[in-house]
């Protein structure tokens, strides 16, 4: 997830084209604030002139969220380089390529999300389809926002019914089952931090109380929250996810979704 509270439309387009097609890019300040409090963004992109103000305004719960500040001199340098090189691509695409390099260096990747993908790849013996990565990354990085099929479908212009129908036609398990498993993996990640209590974790996932949160975890995972604090609990979740939803040719069916969960950029 990339956060980019920037007003300039051209820069916004460049950021979206530079980001991974499997991740969200958010510009609205309210969403940026919520993501910093409850999610796991891998980078904040801002104007250099706004950097000091944003540090004072934004709830940087995780001080480790890297920040990439872009100034007018940088943009002018890109434009001059594009005109001098005479590249056959458009100026905005050229800027996006240059910005992508800066973003990847600044962000360094979402270590724990990439770790989930790496572990699943190891268990499955093959890479994950891009559509599955697009579905799961959103849930893993922002579980509060993607707590229901309605929220997930809204991001891609689909009703819950239409989303279920896409999966049913491909003989895939319900998208709700995938949503549940990836939310549970995020629970395991949150609780791996000994500073997190079930109360603070419940707020991150949108539960009204830690009691409701603990009951949901027990019912959905068949495990207590305390058992998910340890690496073996997380490993058991991964194995159960694979057995339930990623075997029997299901990965091939995911690949037939045709980029449904990949961000489209005009």
C-alpha cells in the first residue's frame, strides 16, 4: 500500500503507475490517516515542502514507515531528462519509471507481507498468481478496511454477489474463505508483537471488544489468540490455508480471473 497525499494530478498518476499493480494507492488524507493508524503501508510519498507539516499531522503509529519526499526541482529534472533523451514513451510514463526506482529504494518492500508470499510459494512449490497477490495484499496490509466482501468488491466495482459469482464459475471456494484466512494471518502478525494486547488488536480489526475479537479468532481459526503469537501458530495457519483454498488446481483458476484484483491505471 502506497500513501500519497499529493494534490497535483500529474504526480498522482505517476505514483499510481509506479506502484505495484497488486497494491492500493491512497491520496485522500482521511484514508492516509486511517491507514497509518490501522494498516501496514510500505511507503508515504509527499511533496518535500509538506513533509514537516505532514509529520506533525499524521498519526505515524509506525515510525518505521519510510517517507519519500519529492520537490519541484526533481520534477523539472525529470522533464529536462525526458526532453534531452527523446524517449519514445510519454513524459508521464518516463516520470513513472524514474519515480518507481526511487520508490523501490525508499520502501524496501513490506517484509512481513512478502514473507507470507515467500512461505506460501515454498509450501506450494510454485509462485502465486498475480490476482491472488492482489487480493491478499490488500487484506494483509489494511485488514480494517477490507473486513467484508462488500468492501473488497467496492474497490473493484463489484457487488458481493458478483464477486461470489466470479469465484463460483471457476469452481473456487467462496472469496469470503480467502478473506477470512488472510485476515487471520494478519492477526498472527499483529499478535507476534508482544506489545500488542488482544484489546489493541481488536481495534485494529474493527471489533467492538477484545471478547468479540477472541471469539472470532477461536471460531475462524480453531486456535486461541495466544497460540497465534508464536511462529508455529502462523505456520499452521499457512498450511491450513493451502489445504483449504490453494490446492486441487485452485491456483490455475485464480490465474483465469484476468487481472480482476490488479489495479488499472489510465
